[in-house]
C-alpha cells in the first residue's frame, strides 16, 4: 500500500520467519529533511505507545542506500474505510465496539501528551489477532505532535493545515489554534458517523 509519505510492503523477518510490514519513504521525498524528520517522529511517537490497540513497531533505520524505513507488525484484515466500502454501513453494535477500542488507544497517546491529528477510517485497522476478529489497531502517527514539544514546530509550517479534510476538527480546518486531544475526539466522532452511515 502507499500513503502521503511512504509505501508499505509485506515482508518476512529473516530469522523469526514471521510476516511483518515495512514502511519506507517514497524515493521522491527521501531528500526532503522535513519529510525525514516527520517520518522519524512517527516511528518514535508510535514506539512510545504500548497499548494493544496501537500498531507495534519492531525496528527502524536507514538502508545502505540511505532509504529510511521502519518495521511493524503485519495486520491481516482491513482498515475501516475499506470495511465500509466493501460491506456498507456497520451495525451500531459493531461500530461502537470498534470505536471504543480506538478510544482506548487514543487515551494512552493523550495521557502521554501525544495528539494524533489524522484520525480517519483509513488509519484505524480492524485486524484478526490470535483468532479474534475486529481487533482495532490505530495506525499512522505521521502527523502526531506532542502537546509540549516545541522542537517539532518546525516540521509543519505556520498556518499549514494538516490532517484529512473530511475528518478534521474545525480548529484544524481553520488553523486558528493548535489542535489538542479534543481534536482527535472530534475526528473519532466523525469516523463513528461514517461507520454508521457510510
């Protein structure tokens, strides 16, 4: 798969012989120091989180050719955007079950002072783990920003709007104030609306 900053490949760990996913920066963006810094921040932010509803990061680094990558758990299943596209609006019980797990993952991030800033159906995965279906995994902390990290301010230009327009909070859309944890809650509410209505 591919996203705004990188591409994700299915791989196999050479020693443990288990599937994993590798995300690499797109070659055309690999020379941009801001993109590299955001990508590294994504890895470091996600690695701080230990909630079972957040994707696990196994490793990260640079390949011999300078390509930045990180290795994460492989998730069989589909993201919530794919789920709704394929099956239509979800029954309310299932939608609430999925969103409640996303809330639990976000709670840990918020307790650590981390705001995701890009909550959308494509960044919430309904995985199959240990024979259990609909295990939520929160993905893509690429736009995440610590509430108190002033050093991260240079990674997004002043007045730049970040996030996905259909799911971003009003304060993200206007760019008037810095988003906080309430912005993620708003976006999660928009995701719930999407799950229920398609």
